[in-house]
């Protein structure tokens, strides 16, 4: 089971209302390489993993991704909550606002609703883990694109933290892949 | 923000920094279970974190529900601010 902790993993600060940037960060809320996809990918893949290490890392990183998902929602909330209708119109968010108001919605920056098609389970631990490593790199790249587009240094601080976590997760998944290869080679000897 | 609020955010931020250290060490230990130095550091951080959380909960209510910690009267779990509302 999971237990909710009434705190964020990392502080979220924004300089001022910024609906344009709010829409951009939605890419990491419900986009193809976003945090919802990451959490669901790892927490769904863990069941048939062959080693305790693989099950543990997928559980722990999947859980940390849920905390990142909450951080992205918090960024969106803080960037849009005090925005005026004028600011929302100027940023081109009428199409978002007409359906969701100021609520966060599980979609990409481009408005595509989240789907399970963003991640796989292949019945093959190596294929799954290599997908996970690619997912971390794609998320890192998305965070770098967000930094390129962002004009808020406070938001950048949080985005940089999230980008750094993708690098650490990539490293851990690489170690798990080694562990699974070793396990499979040992098994073949007998 | 009133003064009480900023003190709450300050305490929360310290807990967050310790818990992040624990998260990162946890992931490292998952793939390096025999690293004694990292394990000792993890146990040390866990102890510090527990002290900080209990102190915070005395003032602001439970950090986790579902039986994780006892609550004073009245039930304080539902007290605002929720995490996305905290001003750092």
C-alpha cells in the first residue's frame, strides 16, 4: 500500500502568475514522458521482475515519481491560481480554461489527454528496464526544453531539481539492468 | 503570510531536506546493499528525520495518516495548508 505524506519532496516557488509557463509544465504532468507515465510505468512493470533489487528499485523510483507528479501539479497551481482572465487570454489558454478552469488536468502541454499507450510492459525484464532508462533520458530532455522556454528563475530551481533526479534514476536503472543480466547468466549455468 | 506560517514552512523545509537525503540514500542502497558507510549514513538521517517530524507534528498535526502517528484533539490531519499551498 501507499501512505501519503503531507509535504512536497522539494519546495515549489513561483515569481508571479504565468499561465504560459503553467501550460508548458503540463507536459511533465500528463505528457508522453511525464511523471504520471513514469510512476505508472515502473509501478506496473515491477511485478514480474526476477530479482529483489529490480522489484525494490521499481517500487522506490515509481513512488518518487508520484512525488514529482505532485511537484508539477503544484507548479501549475501556483502559476495559474492568481492569473487574471486577461493574462489567461493573452497566454492563449482560453481553450484550456473553457474546459478545466484553473484545475490541473492530466494532459500534455499540447492538450492530448494522458494515456496508458505512453508506456509498455513487454513480459521481458531487459526490454522493460531499457525502456525505463530511455524514459529517464526523455524526461531529462523535456526538463531541459522547459528550462529553455521558462522565464521564471524560481520555477527553474524546481525544474533543475527534477532534471537531476532523472539522471540519478537513469544511473540506478543501469545498475539494475546489470543485476538482472547477472541473474539471468547465473541461471543459465545450472 | 503570518509568522506562524513561515515558521511552519521553515520546519517543513528542514524535514524535506533530510527526507530527500534519505530518499537518495535509499535508492543508492537498493543497488549497493553492502555499502556500510552509506547504510550508517541512512540510519543516522532516519533518526534525525524522526526527531524533526515528531517536533513538527506537535505544532502542526500529523505528517502522515493511516495510523502513522497519533493525533492531538481535534483531528489535525485536515488542517490547511496542504503541501501545494505552502509558501516557501
